[in-house]
């Protein structure tokens, strides 16, 4: 995709909601779900992957909703966000809301609880994202849009299908040692050290742990995008490191952020249709 | 894959070489290439993706060679390496050599030059990998196997198809601002700042820049795997930020690490066959 080869404004100018998530397959499923919710299914067509020329990312569009996969971890989502923000700029999109839907490890929550992130905190529980630019550390703010978080919480109440909380999300660069897991290839600390660290996280208001929210919050804030992070917890890290639920239960948990965000988008579009 | 559901020793016990790279598609292509090189093609069968149940990673095996994709960036490759190292341990593999094949931005090298990494350095040009464990920073060594690097350089001389150098590789957490690019969604520095930084990198012995080598070097060293990083440079960052070569030329560049590593593996297996 380029400004010289495509009319980005024609292709993407109507985008109002961008949903991002780790897995290409999940973002395709989200697109099919949202198309059905909005009554925009096109039974004739598969939704084409707009980034089909690469296997780095996948992107799908249905009406005003763009879905993009971002892989795992801060560097992978940061590359996608740079390119997405440039795309939205060249397409002259306005009033865009961007929501990351994903999975996470919970801290003191029942598995299946959905967490809407208030602030993304680093592994010392500070609400900041440190980035190295030209060899120097730059600190960026990781606040997310509080009114959007509250609206999402309200949507969950209206849906009344699962528990949703607003809280802090810890973002790490590593899934095993970085999240105090005992089951990686290496582990240089004890079970007690781990519990102590996770208890401190809980005391600092950490509700869940994932690997992309800090740079997502920082980059969306810098570019003036209204942003939220909605992740379901697949396990309670205070009780273990490995998934204990069945494949079917985990699959239903993973659909919760989709259902919540789908409901929110539908509600927004209905409100806008009434206004006009 | 699990120790309870699979005999990992039967499936993977014969693995002697592991090749890892970012893209699932490229690792499949590498598997097909290496199968042909080793005369192990199975014309009847597609090589099945051993991780087909997930779209996080792809894994292929042909004879003693395992190919695994790792996505983009330190967090993504770290998750894969934790799981790979556990797999090799449970499969009781011995004398394993692991090589990352990839692409990179060159620093003062003609595009298409292959760089075999001597040390992976951080964005301040120090040979170290900083990791946060239980909220505290731990520094790990990023030395790679020097004899393996020399053997790969010797292979390139024997092949005589493209230029290969041994040098330092800078590993960053970000592709745009982290690598002093001017063409990201944000940029808070000037063209002069950028040139100054890249010149300093060159003076410090940096030959190329990529996003996975530091944690790869650190984790392989910790687990006693003989490891190398072989990346082709797709452009000279001293001269620009965007790829200037045609699609065909870039594709041929991307095959160079495969060709070099394929030659090395064949040579090793032939030497072993002679010995026995």
C-alpha cells in the first residue's frame, strides 16, 4: 500500500474504529463477527487480507471497522502502529477510536474476567513506557482514554454476560522470566520470590499482565487517537503459570473482548445514526 | 506438543541444526531448500507445519534440521526460544547448532552483504542484553560462538557467490525511532542527529541493525547452544531509510543467508559421514 499506488482516502477514509490483536486468525474471526453484528455480511465474499503480500501482519476491513493483527510483544505492535498511524493520516481519517483486544494473565481475578486498562504500568509498576531513541532513554506517558474505558465498562453492564473491571495492566518484554513464571527454560528465582512479586503487583493495582499495552498507549496518545485496551484473563497468575481451563472454555473466554467491543461499536454507530 | 502426549525424543531426538527466522513463509521455503540440498526431498509430501494448531509460530523438520519462525522483535523470539529450548531438552538432543537467518539494515555496507554477528550490541553499542526479572534489571552476555562465525565466513569464501563479513550487530526494540529512521509516524530528531548516531554506530563496529540478536545470543549462551546470527543487509542505512532495490533483487538478497547456512549444514553432515 502506498500513496502513489493506491487512493488511501477512498480505501480507508471512512474508518472510525480500528481493532488490533495479536493473532491474524483472531482478527479475521473478529471481522466476520463484527460484519454479522452490524448486518454488513457479504455472503458472497471472503474478507480479503489487505496485507496479503506479506505474512508479517493481516488486515481486514468491514464498513467503518478496520481489524489488524500485530504479532507478539512491544516491537512487533510498534512497527504495525507506525504504519497504521501513517495510513490513517494519509487516508485523512477523523475521530478514530482504536481498541486492542487480547488475552492476558490475571492477578487475583477469576479466569474469564475482562480487564479494561486504566493505565499501562511497567514491571516496576510505574505508568510509563521507556524507549531508546538515538541511544538515549525517552520516557512516554501510558494513560489511556478514561471516558472510553468507562463507556466500555457500561457496555459490559448492559451486556451482562461476563465480569469486566477497569484496572492497571502490567506490560512486560518477556513472557516467562519477565512475568515471574517458573516454567520457562530458565528460572533464577524461587516460588516465594514469584509470589512476593505478584503480590506487590496486585497491591500496586495491577489487574492483569500482557506484552503490548505500554507502547500501544504511548503511541496512540502521541498521535491523538482515542484508545483502549480490553484483555480477557485466561488464568489467575497468583494460582499458577499454566492454563488450567479446557480448550473450549479458553476459546469462549477469548471471545469476550470481541463481544464487548462489538457491542460498543454497534451502540456508537446506532447513536450516530439517530443523531443524523 | 507435550511430554505426556508425544514422544519428543522419537520426534526430535535426531535434531542437530535449528534454523530460526522471522517469517513463517521464509522458514517453510528454507525447509524446502534444505531438503533439496541434502537430497532428502519427499516429493509426495508437503512439509507439515508441526505447530499447525496455532498461528503464533510455524515449525518444520527435515532430517536433522528443524526450522522455526519467531515473528518480529525480542519478546516474540524469546517466547519461541523458551519453548524450543524446553523441547530440545525433553527430546534429549545433543550437539545442537542454532542459527538465526534474517534481514537487517546495513551500516556502511553495500546492500546484499551478509553479516555474521560477532557480538550483539545494544543501542548504546555495549555488548549486553538487559532484561527485567521480578522488576529488577539483569544484564546478560551477548557473545556468539566465534569458531562458528569463522566457519560460516570460510563457507562464504568457498561458495564465492556474495560478500560476507563478521562484525557487530545492533539490536533494537523499535524499527523506526529505535533505529534512527526519519520515516516513522513520529520523529523527534533531525537528519543530522540521525547521521551522527549512525556514524557513531559504525565507529563502534556496528555492521548491521536488527531486532532479535541480543536475546537470541543471551538465551543460547545460557543454555549452551552453539549459536550464530546470519543476516543479509537490504539497504545501507547511512544512505537512506527505505528499500531502494527492486522486489526481485531483495528476494535474491533474502536467499543469501539460506544459501550460506545450507552450505554449512551440508558440509558438516558430509564431514560427519566421512568420519563414521
